[in-house]
C-alpha cells in the first residue's frame, strides 16, 4: 500500500481494511472521525513495535471490566484498538499495559478499583515501563479523578465515557508524555463507531443503539456520567448487524440505558419497536436480545412486536427498584406499584412464555419495613424468573444522597434478607416449569467444571449444561431439559431434531 495514503479520502468502510503499516504518520492527522483515530492507531503501532523490539518480546495488555453490558461492549472496542496497534491480549494483570474500565453505580465498585490499584502499584515498581489506564463511569466523577491524581500518581492515563473513541489518540499522548494524562469530557453529542472491535464471542455481540439517559432517577449516577440520551441512526445499526452476521454472529444484544426511549432525539421519527422490526428482517440473524427497558416507556407496540417475533428472545428485563409507590415517587421512577403490575399483567397475557427479570433496591432513604413488604408483594404477584437485589448505595451528586432518613444498616439488612428469600423461592418455582421440555440453546462454551459438558443459553436466558464438545460452540441446539437445579438445567441434546 502507498506509504503516503491520505486517510481523509478513505471511506469509513474502507478504513476497516487499511494496512496501518502503510499510513504516513509524519503528516498532520485528519480532522474527521474515525479517520483521525486510524492515523493515531498507525502512529501507536510504531511505538508499540519499537518497545516490543527493545524488550525482545510481544507487549501484553489486560482489560478488567467493572460494571454493566455497556462497559463490556466498550471494553471490546478498547481491545480491538489494542490488538490493532500490536498488543497481545491477556487476562493476567502482570502485563505491560493494564486498563480498568470502571463502574460507579455503587460505592463498592469504586472501592474495588482503589484496592486493585494498590496491587498494580507494586507490579509497576518492578516493571518501570508498565502503563496503567483508568476509564469508564467512575472517571466521570470529579472527586474520584481528584483522589486518583493525588493518591495514585503512578496511573498514566485517565479518560471517561464520552471520548472512548479517542483511545488511540490518547494512547499516543500517553506514550509521548512523562506525566499523567487526564482527558475527561462532561458531555458530547458525538457518536463515533466503525473502529476495531475484539469480541469476546465470535457468534454473539452487543450493539450500542443509544448512549446516555434522560430519566434522572434520584439514586442513580448514570445520567451524570453517561450524559444525555443520544440515539444512533437506524441505518447505521442495521448495517453494523448485517456486517456482524456476515462474520458469523447469530445473536445480538441491543444496548442502551433505556432502549424504550430509542429514537426520540433523531430527526426522522422512529420507535424502538420499529427498529426491532427492521432488525428482525436481517437474514441470517437468529436471536435478538435487548437491555434495559424502563417500565414507564414500554409501549403496547413493543409488546406486540415481541409477541409476533420469531427472533426476539423470550426474556424481558424490567427493573422494578421498589414495590412501594411512595418510595417509587421519591426515586423519581414515574410509575406506581399499580401501574407496574398492570403492565406486567398485560405482558404475561400477550406473551405467556416470557421470562421477566428485574432489579430491586433495598434501603432507599425513608424506606420502612412496610415498604419492603410492598416490594415483596410485587415479587409474589409477578413471580420473577430472577431478580438482582441491591442494597442502596449513596452516590455523591445524586438527589438521594442528601435526603434525610437514611436507613440504618441493620434495618436494611433485615429487609434485604426477607426480600431475597422470596425472590429465590419464586425464581426457583418459575425455573422448574421448563423441566421435561425440549428447547433451543445457543451453545456458548465448554463447561468450566466438567469438560465433557457444554453450556448453552435458552431463549429465556436460563443456562443449561449438557454432553457435548467444542464443535457445538456457536450453534443453536435443541436440548431436552432433564433436571432443574435451581437456576440452571442439566439436559440432553435432542438427537432426533438436531
């Protein structure tokens, strides 16, 4: 390839096939994205190659993910760029470059990062060339960044959620600097995709359809660290999925903080249900999942699309947070207990085989035992297939953090334990309903505990383990669900229909 290739004149699609060794890194970088980032990838590749030759071995990078599916997808993008510039990826933190993609939804996530940084410091003292980077939601908190700048000065690079696409450019800045590089944006309306991605699974992938959140629940830090809602154009989403399917992907997970509000900021009106109908038409795609749905925005149109679909998985994550209308109002959730139950009843009526999971917070300021009773009542009526229960975590900068009547720890624990027992009992009851049935499972991996088994995931998100080998990974296999073991099944491959 011409060593003086002009990235400004390369199309976005052609960029994916550019030989970065042939890019002239002595000229000025392009002003447009993502061409600009491919320029910096080429420049970074020269730096990594030089360091690798000095050490006489490949350079290794480790990415540790804290948090949600959005963080996991962001980390795949980071991994893709690292691979592109010459790093080998490893899960070992004793690497040449370690990145923590952080979460800040709960305080214990922050504390885990601080604890792990101490370990990295000891590693870096033995390996002076080692680089350490922090990114993700925690880095959007000014207090967290200030603490790291003061107490963890060995960190080389800090960036947030809005400028993750600039990773290659930030890498070059980090390598060329002799001090900590901090690049935090408070807001952006820019969406830059078409960058390298290193997927964890070759047969399934997350797809960002939107970024940010406009809901401002009083306990939640996400709108402050992820910004306001920004939806991607549907044609970009469809094109990305089509490309993934051409590479062997059979299942996609559409990702957003509140997918039900997708499309509201786009010039051409489109609903999430309408987007799903378009995704359904993609030939070769077998399964569609999505996360997360806000109850206040879940439409009759969406329920109908899910009911009629042959590809949308029979699983809906519908966060409750609390069953008390009084607490829901204080949380700024904008629905009542009664409205939530009516919605679930409508969903169950239209899609009887749908698995419903949820999130619940215990210990929100002002919550009394009678409010926990209200939540337990909802759990018993809905009969969730699974529920993720959390103890309220005070997040500085949210309205709930300054509310009076913070609940004593002993009272929170008592309510949490009561709720957890009911959640587990009802989930076990729901799981057992499938025993004796044959259902399709997407095989994900060889079982970690028993190499004679493979692990697959049913449409309703339940795991099943059955006899098989690595040749089945990525295939959708009919499995007879022989024994229910609480939250997973032991099964047998149905040879008659496979």
